C-alpha cells in the first residue's frame, strides 16, 4: 500500500461527514463520540495491528500519522453506528461485500491483526451505507418518493453534519485532529513549541518519509 493511499483515505472517507464540536477528551480517552468512549489503549492496539496488516509501504510513515488515520476512522465508524441505531437501520449487502473483500485481503496476515484491519478498511463503506439509508428515510419523511442518488447522499450528509450539534465529539489534542471547515482534519494542536529541525519535522501535519526513516522501528510504519 502506498503512503498516499494510507494517509488520504481517511480524509476521503470523512470529508463532509464529521462537523463541529471537537473538545478535549478525558484522561485515558482518545475520543468521546456521543455515548461511546474510545480509549487511548485501544487506539494504540489498533494502530499497531493496522500497521502490521498493511505491510511494507512505498515510503515509511511516522506512527503518529497512522494513529491519526486510525482515530479518524474509529470516530467515523462510531458516529455512523450511533446514527444507524437512531434510525433503526443496519448495513446492507454493499457493506457486507466490502467486508468480504477486506477479509480476503487480510487472510494472509497474522490472525490477531485481521479484525482490526477489516474494521478500519471497511469503515468508509459502512458509513456510506448508513448515510444513504438514513438519507432515504429523511427524504421519505419529507414526501420525496423518488429521490436522486445526489439528493439521498446530501440528505444523509446533512444528518451526519448535524449530529455533533447534539452529541459529544471530543478528541485528545495529542492526536492533532480538529474540525476544520466541517472536516475532521490533521492540524497542530500541540501546546508545546518545537525547537530544532527534528522536533519541527515530528510536529508537521504532513508525513515526511525522510524524517520517518530516522525514527525507531516502533515509531514508524513501513
């Protein structure tokens, strides 16, 4: 898997879905999404497993960026799951087919990392499936009987966008994520000041392969 695919997939999956309301999570909690808390320990475990599952990358990526990616997708999946519960829907065949493909891809990897890989890799399909179903419900309630695909998607996006207005969305600043123009995006949320080129490279909001190669093996992916 290329570095570009690894680091841009999260933004593509989340763009237009997660809006507003990013505060600071409690100690030991990476993200609080509505009624669910995702622990820092869980994020670390999933990050390690995902890095193992994707194997060699074209360029090494600092583990901090992979961790951001994991937090973004775990947050999106949690939000989509809670919205699905609110509207009484379950993912359909499109999502199930995506999961089957991911499971096939992961089958060559160690068994202990497969579930985390499949969960993350299928999150975009999961969110899209829920979004479209919810969009159809909203439009039906509005009397729109034959909506276009664009109308359905937009109605679903509106539900996702409005959800954080009435539910908690708090993220530990260490992950460098914040809602920017409606998208959960990597930003510099550190309260410290970087001194020296190495420190500044470590705090960049874009992965630096050259910097990543200088990191210990357990601090980089690829």
